[in-house]
C-alpha cells in the first residue's frame, strides 16, 4: 500500500469552520477560515486556542498523559547535554518543556509568535531567568550568537520552509552550540488514529484531532528530518524518542 499523500481535515470553532489540505509529495498546503484564505499567524493562533499542548498534559487517558510527560523529559535531557547557560525555547507555548530544565540553566528565552502564549509561559514559569520574546521563527528577535542551545520542539511541522528557519536558528546559536529539534512522527500517528476510527473508538482521543493535527502543514520522516537538519550544522544525533517512537528528533552542532 502506497503512503497517503494528501491530507484534508476540517476543524470547528463554534460556527467558524477551518479547513486544511496538505500535499506531502509537493510540499504544499491550503488553509482557510470559512472558505477564505488566512495567514499562518492567524491559523496558528487558532491552533493554540483549539488544540494547545495542555490537552495532552491534562488528558483523561493515562497513556496520552504519560507519553507527553516522557516527550518533555526526553527533550529536556537533550537540551542539557552540552550544559548550556542560555537556552532559547522556540514555540514555547506555555513553557511546558522549559520547566523541566529551567533550574539547570541561567537564562531562557521563551519565544512564540503568539503573545498570549508568551504571557502564559512567563506567568507559569515565574522566574527571573525567563525572558519572554514575541516573534516569528523566520526572523527571531534575538542577537547573533546569543544562546548555547536552541530548542525547537514540535515547530518545523508548522512552518512553510523548514530549511530557511533552521538557518535562522543557527544565526542565534554560538559556535559549538546545539540546536535540538523534534517533530511528531505523523506517518505513524495518523495510522494509529485511522485504526481507532476503523474500530469506532476514536472518542478516546477526547478533544484531540482525529486526523492530522490542525497546526501541521508538513509531514516528515526521520530521513527527511536528517536531511533538513544538516542545513544548521553537523548532525550529531537523531532518532525516535523512546520508548513510544511517536516523536522524531535531531541534534545539530553549530559550526
């Protein structure tokens, strides 16, 4: 059976209808709100309202909560591998990963394009180490060579041109520093969701999307991620976050 190449999903916010079509083979996508094209900024703002990561953290199904906690802890360990003093958490949302490594670093830039998310992160983390930054990932409002490690967890799948964004990540990381990237293993996740729908038990997902997650406009394999990651420097680690295999990661050393 050939892999699915076209993903079409509809998402509802009251009477508002959001529509997305992702063409994996041609790396193209369409997003609309009530049948009218909208910007990625507006789309991602809707994603943060309708499907925040907090849905997994507080999910009624223990396995989903456990998987999310394991993901965050695994990424925190990757962030701390080179004993960084200054970290940038790109796409921070509510600071849900930063809290796992905050006490072991000196400073964290919590970065998100959504002002509400940055405000939540600063409030939730409640630390003088945290600096909230509202900015898009394509042009980070951070100085050159200003961080030891940059974390971009569940970010690339939201972006139209991942390679250009990784080059921007590289700009703000000092020489010898690290870029830690993770993405959902959507090729596996959508198959699992399809099985749940087939057996009529997709309701166990609760408020989570039964198809491709709303914010995702890209789908990557591990091989794809490895190729993209090399635009940021030397690939020094990659694979699946164990033991669930539902997230893929790459670690880049900036040269």
